[in-house]
């Protein structure tokens, strides 16, 4: 039919129809140049675009990492703001600028190094060895092709080279080192009286009106945690059928292939004397070397000391000073001719005649023998069976996992279709919040996925999540429970406790200010005032910045005070971790580095160099930003 129509569309009729079609296509094409869509772009750096999808995935991964790092201290509201999203976008822009600069400078990663990096990733290994099937299966589970993953790895490696080069080229001068040590190792002499918070010294009652006023002014502090209930499908290699036991021929072939795992070969400790001569040397020179070796062999068999002769005659610089000792040798470590001669020696006749290798002529002595040991086939049989069944289960697991991912991608709005096709049970857990819950909800990646935009906003099934090796889940939102303000009755005790603490802190501060006022008036000295307050006057002769006595918060405040004049002191009321304190700062002594403190000097120089590298990196970024064309579409970040 199509061929018939084409045959008829010739001549004037064809030109007429084509003319009609060209007009709207032309307008659409021209219009696209003037209205180039930015609805899916959050930023453009020179000619490189960052799409909303790229940004969203990166930001979700960033939030997940922060949640793993911070644990219970993670505040989801802090990472839901436009400011936080814009800060992350700025980081992506900086990364792209450095990546472009690295490309301009010709920084690259060759295929061999990239291959080594990928093969060293534990997730792609089986029993410590890279496995191509596992590699491809894990990438498919993440929706990546090997080409895409390798490109990402290449970009990460290139991106890391430029900051590393800055760090390795940074250094510190002597003047910078002296000033740094003077500040960092500074010592301060002071005396203080500490007024601790005392809840027993204040009325224990708080008016209900005061509690209500505090509650209404701080409702954001009394929000319940937003929670979710999720459905999920779970796939675990442990629960996958393990197949049938392999036959005897398969097991014996596997044992022979992996014999080195089960049997430790015989080891021989040996010493040698080498009379070096190159393969292309004249025959007369080779014969002279052989005769020397033969003479040495005869002398050793006659009772002369092997170690003494090795020190005098051996051309092997690595062993002659240790009596020719080569240590323990097992098959495959030395050249074939050397090993053949060594393994022909016996404890009764331990010294060889001249032995020729590509290095020259050797006289070999057998010093000690450790017999071969290990498991026979029958002993290793069950190990081989268990390993085979485990491999079969893992292979079956990967096939089912691939099928599960494909089924979910066919319909990402539900778990029902995949569960029915694979005979899996849809499980439910929750409610739990952003700090997690029980079971799989204790896994940070599961929690991050449950609160991700994909699951929460798009109401889609999550990407596969590896709970542990060969154990994955995919989840779907069943119910969202938003945060609400907790009722006053539930939080009134918390409010009362905080108000009482504030009152006790204020009372401690007033007591400290009273002593401070008396000191300033000069009516009494510090010792008299402390005795009057029935408190101890604490004197510290050489406090450092990292000290925690008498109080870490107090130490921090003391190092914020101005240095006193030579004939005076600096006084202040400072906060402590449990109240307030009156302080007299007496003197400040700059830190000094001893001439023989080599390790400390290296550490300080490294700290300064790293700080300089960071400053240089910031300067480089500023320069790259100034010279780049950067467009940000903040409306896409909402």
C-alpha cells in the first residue's frame, strides 16, 4: 500500500503536497531556535547543561549521604529549602568548571588505569576476583550500561587530578610556620570563679500562661516527625533455590583447577652463590665461571663455610651479605633450571654442583624443607559443593533481580504486577520517619529512597536498593503521614524544664556579674570575693586551645578575649557548659616550636600547605567562574 502511494506521488502533485508539509515544519524549526526550551535545565556552564533530572538525582544522593553521616542528627527540613538546593547546584557548577579546566589542560585517564580501578571495586568481585557477570548485572540493576558507568568513572578520575595537583604543589614558609605555631600553641594564664547552674536555688513552679506563651512562640520546635508507610518487594539470594548438587567429574575438575587453595606446596629454604656471566659472553668466560662454581661446590662439600664463601665470591648483591640466603621458595618463584636443581637436592646431599641459568652459574644449598600440606579431594569435596550451590543461587538471584527490575520499569506505579509474575510477597513496614525505623527501615538507603522525590512526589516505585550483598528491595509509598504540631499537653513538661533551666542560667550569670562588678570597683580582690561566695578560685597557668579543664566552653571564651596590657588584666563574664564564670586573663604567651621537634614541624607544615591548597583551589574556582558563561534557572529548583 505504501509502495503504491509512493509511486503515485510524483510530478506536480508530489511538489504540491511537500510544499504544504514544509511550511509548518519550517515554522516549528525556526521557532525552536528562538524558544530553545529551558524547562528541563537548571544551569548552563559555557556549553554544558545541567538538567533537572541530573540535578535531582545528584541532590537525592547527597541527602542520602548526609543522612548516613549524621544519623539521628539529620534534619530533613534543613535539606528541603531552596537555599540548600542552590548551594548544591553551586557545587555541581564548580565541579563542571574544574572538569572543563582539566579537559583543557589535557588531563586524562588511560584505559588500563580505568580498568584497574573498576576491577578493584569490591561490589564487582566474587571471592576477591573481578566477575564480569556480576559487573554487568549490578550496572543493569542501577539502570546503567558499562559504557555509561565507565564514562562516569573516567570523569571522576579526571576531576580528582586537578585538586590533587594543587595540594601536592603547596608549601609553607618559615614565617608562616612561626606565626601559625604562635597562634595554635598559644598559652593563656587566668584565674576564674565558676557559678554552676543550680535548679534548687530557683522556684520550681512555672505559670501556665508562661508555658503557653513559650509554646505559641516556638511551635516550629514542637513538630511531630513526618512519617511514611511503605510496601516493598524483597529479594535475597539466601532464599533463592540452590539447584542440584554437581556431579563427581565436575567437582574433581574444580578441585584440580583450584588445587592451590586446598594444598600448600612443598617449600624449600635455600642459599646460593652466583658467579654472574651474561648469556652472550664469550665461551671462555662462561667456562671460567663454571669452573669457579665447580671449585666452590667442591670446597663447600669439603667442609668450608658456605656463608663465608658467599660473602667473598657471590655476585648476588641481595643475598651475599646474608650468607647467600634466598629464604623460602615454592614452585613457580625461581627459574625452571634453578628450581629443578633445588628440588633434586636432599637433606643428606644438600649442596649442588654448578647450575646454569640466564644469570650465570649457581652453587645451591638446601637448608630446610617444609612438606606439602592441605586437604585431599575428599576433604575439600563438601567445600566445593557448598561453593557451587552458592554460585548457582547467586546466578539465579541475578537473573530474578534483572527480571524484577524490568517488570517494575514496565509499570513503575505499582508492585502488584512484578510480585504476581515472580511469586514474591508484597511486604509492608512503617510508619517510620527520616531517622529510620525497624527491619529494613533501619537501612539508611531504604529511608532515603522512601523520602525521595521519586517515591514521595512522583509516587513511583523506587530504584533497586542493595540492603547487603545479593539482597535487594524495591519499595512503593503506601501512606504519607505529614508533620503536625504536637499538642500543648504533650510538650508542657519539656517547656517547663527548659524554662527552669533558663532561669537557673540567668541566676548564675547574675551572680557572676555581681562578683565582676565588685572586682571592677576594687573593693575586694578575687580571692576574697570567691571565699565570700563560698566558691573555689581556680588558677590556670598555661591553658591551651584544646584544653577542656576547667570547662571546654569557658576555654573557648578565654581564647576570644583580648590580650591584656603588661600592667593589667582583662576581666569578663563568660558562659560555661553549665552556667557562667568570672574570669581574669593575666597573660598570653605565644607558642614556639622546639628546634628538634621534627615530627611536629612536619605536621604543622602539612596543615599549612593543605590550607594553602584549599585557598588556591578557591582562587582557581573564582577565576574559572569569572571567565565562564554561567546561567542559572532558579525557578527550576522549586
